[in-house]
């Protein structure tokens, strides 16, 4: 990948653009927190060629959600589980809405 290719991917939410130090700084947390949520398998950072953790913007948003819960007194393990369950619920609601729209377009009701 050339430098031009890398620059073009900076708008990609899944591109691992941030080092662990920078990610921790952006979140206002410690590198240990990022390691802990990685160990809890909330996020899995990609590794650079040298083995260093790299985080995407999407992963940082997830980590920020977990950090909010931890700041409110929730354990890291519980916070990670809550974030996973919230994501699953959001996805289920999105799918249900799609099914409802599809069913309504197949069986439109007419109001007279």
C-alpha cells in the first residue's frame, strides 16, 4: 500500500489509523484500559508489521462507550457485555424495521 492509498483510507471507519498511545489520549484513558477491553474481546485491534496495536475510529467509538460505563462504576467486563448487547439490540431493531417496511410495501393498507 502506498502513502497515497493510506491517505485515502483515513475516511474509512475501519482503517486502523491510531496507535495505542494516540487512541488512549483521544479517549482520555490509559493504555491499560485499551488492553483490558481487548482482553475482554470487546474490540480486537489490528497489529502493525512490528506487532503494535492499531485502532480504527469505529473501535474508538466502541471503546468510548465502554469507558462511559466504567466511569459510572460498571466493571470493565460488565461494560463490555453491555456494549455488545446494545449493539445486538440495535441490529435486531434495524432488521425488524426492514421486515416491517417490506411487509408494508407488499400489503399496503388503504385508508378511505
